[in-house]
C-alpha cells in the first residue's frame, strides 16, 4: 500500500477507492455473498448430490459448451465485421455500425422469439434448411445461434478502437520490406488485435453462460440434451428449493470465474511473449 | 495504517450504517400505514392468478366492482397479476401483497402454508367444491382432419407422433396434462403402475420441445407448426381455435381425462395486515354466484353451479373425468411421487 501511495501522482486516491469499494460491495459482492450464504443451508453431501446430478451436469455441459462455441464464432465473425467497419468505406457504413449494438438493446426474449420464428421449419430460413435436413430451432445449434446473436457486439466493440488506432503506415512499412499480405496480417496486425480479441471473446462467453431469456424459446429444453443450466435453476426454484438453486448458480459462478481468470492469464502471457520477440 | 488509507474503509462503514438505518425507518413507516387502514378504507385488492385466466378475471373483476358498489356503496378495484402458477406462489411467499390467490393447482396454495404460514393448513375446506369455483380439463388440439388419426391416449405414444406439451417442472397446466395422461394409462391398464410408467416414458419420448408455460406451447404448436397434438387446458385449446381458426385445428376430447381443479383462497396474513378480509371473502364468494359462473362458462371454464352448467352443457362435452384425489392420493403425494427431485418425471430422462 505504501508503494502504491508513493507512485500515485493523482489526487483523491482514498475517496475514489472508497467509492469503488462501496459500489462493488453493494452492487456485486453483497448479492454474491447472499448467494453463497443461501447455499450454506445445504450440507456438503447435499451440495455435491445437487451439483453432480446427471441432469445438472448435462445442463452445465450444454451451457458452457454452447457458450464456448458461440464465443469462438463471435471472435471470428466479430473480427471480420470490425475489420470491414474500420478499413473500408462504403455506402451505409454508419448505419451498419449503429446496428451492431442492437442485440444489446433488444429484450432477449424478443431475440429468442424472432430467431425461432425465422428458423422453425415453417420460418423464412428454416423452410429452406428443412429439406436439407438441417434443423436449427429446438436443437443445440439453435442455442449457439441465440448466444452468438447476443454476444456479437462485445467482440466488434472491443476490436474496433484498436484497429482504428493501428496506423496503416506500419503495414505499408512491412509491405515495403517485402512481407506478403498474409505475413503482415499474422505478424503485424494480429498481435495488436489479439488482446482485445481475447477480451471480446471472454465478455461474449461470460454473457452467454448467464443467458436465459432468448435460449428458452429456441431450445427444446429437453433434459440431458438441450437444457441449459439457468433452466435447471428455475426448475429448482419452482420446487421451492432455493438452496439447491443457489448451489447450481454458485458452481456456474466459480466455473465462469476460473475460465475468465484463465483467459486473462493467457492474455498476459501472450502479451509478455510479444514484448520479448 | 495511515489516515488516508483508512478513509475508504471508514467511508464504507459509514455508508453501510446509513443504508441499514434507511431500511429500518422505511419498514417502520410501512407498518404504520398498514395499521392505519381499516376495512372501510380498502379501495383495492390484488388477485394473484395463473397464466391463462387473464381474460376471465378481467371480466369478473368489473362485475364484482359493480356488485360491491351496489351492496355497500364503496368503490373497489381488483388488480390482477398473472404468471406461471408456481412462480406466482413464490412471489406471494416472497412478499407480494396478494389479498386473494387463484392458482392453477392446490399444491401451489399448500406451498403458501408450508413456506411462510400465509394460509391455514385447511384452507381448501373453507369454500365449496374444494375451494374450486370452476373446473377445467385437459384436451387435445390437433391439426384439421386428424391426419395422424389420434383417438385414444395410446395413439399419442405411437412412433412418429409428436406431442407438444409444456414442462411439468415449470408449468402448472403441464402438471395437469401429465397427470391426465398418466391417469388415463392407469385406468386403461387396471391401475398397473408399471404399465403407466412405461406409457408416460414413451409419451415424453414423443415430446420434441418442453416449453416453460402453457401459452408458449400453444405458440410452438400453432405458429411454429411443430407437432401433431398439443395437450393443454380445455380453455387454452378453445381459445387457440378462436384465435387461429377452426379451419386449421380441431379440439379433441380424449375418452378419459382429468378433472382439473384450480382452487382459490384468501391470503390470511395479508388480509389481516391490510384489513381487507371482508371484501376479499366477498370477492371469492362472488365467484360462486350465477353471474360469475356465467362469465366463467363463456371463457371455457366449466361452471360448478348446476343451473349455469346445464345451460352451457353443449359447450362442455361430457367425458369420463377422474380427480387427483382418486388416482394419485391428492396433490401433495402426486407432487412428491411425480414432479419432485428424482421423481417419476425426472426418471424418464435419466440415462439408462
């Protein structure tokens, strides 16, 4: 702490940290503490039976698996979208740019219902896919679709500013030194974009893990197959088993935290490598 | 520790104390206002109900307000709240100030007694017909012309038939639907429980989507064109017919089904706090009057009043109906055996 103080040239450290702590305590820590406290009503044995129930485990697999795939898709497509929005000039660019944030504003239930309407076998897109034997609504892919939809803005919005700040002259310099386009992308652009890409990925992943509203409409919610963990929580609440519901939530929380921490460490590690090279 | 370092901690402590102080005073105020209100001053009551009764209670509430004004000269407005039956019960347990509850199944009102002692244990004995002013049953909505030739419950579990029904874990109506199917199988197999279990396993094996509520399932069946049969409330089926056209769908009454009894009760703790017992009781008694029974019949709920029932007899085909008490030993037992954690419904989906 003393070291912190010596290095700080900005005034108001005490006040701002105090406010931060208070804010975090009321908005984040208090509800989380209540969650853990409620789970304490269970004995360790009860806790383990609840969270290792085959149906609950299957729900975790669906939630984390679909979120992971959706976050990967978002990272790939989001990078492309950000690239297009930053690097090219075309008609309607502003309009497209504004549209990116829409998934944030749209109530997720509306998103779920619209996607289901489109992809059900009598919907506009589903009608075309059905003869090909591709089913999206009421399947695992439907869940991924909904999670991709709600998570996309995270990746685009984290990459966009970095791409904007990336001076095209650096790429031109690389080109004049004889680097091909692919090499420029790999060795010049990508190392810059990598950290925000990881950030966007983890934000999109975290958002997807907790998503409920859109998924319940497009998933068939069949136990062991297409049931997400938040649905399991609602089912437990419906049986007035609050502690069991919070137990499932606590496991999700811890798992998400570990995954996000790992991504953050990965980010640090790769950034360090970049400096050495 | 330096003073500047202690500052954030002390700020935190002060704000926490302030916050708890605010909470204290606001609860004081709350109890003061409730104590001040007496019966004559109650100008509105809240009816917390389940999902498909929205239209029904809207009509009944207007009729009751007129009736109450004529009898007592007081203005009364009945507010309504709708949602899944279990969710509504939970809201009342968590403090929603409901004067009366009109829920989808007795188990959810039992929960008000078990978790919070909001109603006495014998609440269901206080009003006629197990505190059920109007009943309903579970029917099928099928596609016009009955392309899959569905007539008996056994037809539903054939290969290639898709059944749309909500999740009994999250929907009260779906629990009635589950028990209708299970009970029908019991009756057709001389109460052989093993056979009924095999039947219900095949039944849910034919369910491609488990929606969370009755209305969602109706949308899946009609708008998304999924499934061959929707198993739902009688009123929901009739409403879907009105809404989406009888040229596309048919309501089929299965040979045997369940007598669904959505019960009503005042919430004793709330009416005593608010001083609204008199009007809340009058409201529930009003549900049994010929006027309210008539409104119920028009909304496809089966009236319990004999004279109203006979007038609307052709609207409600007589089929063989069994009750939860007859076949399942009451709601508590049905809930524990079938829908609780690890119950029959959970076992259907357990990997073999």
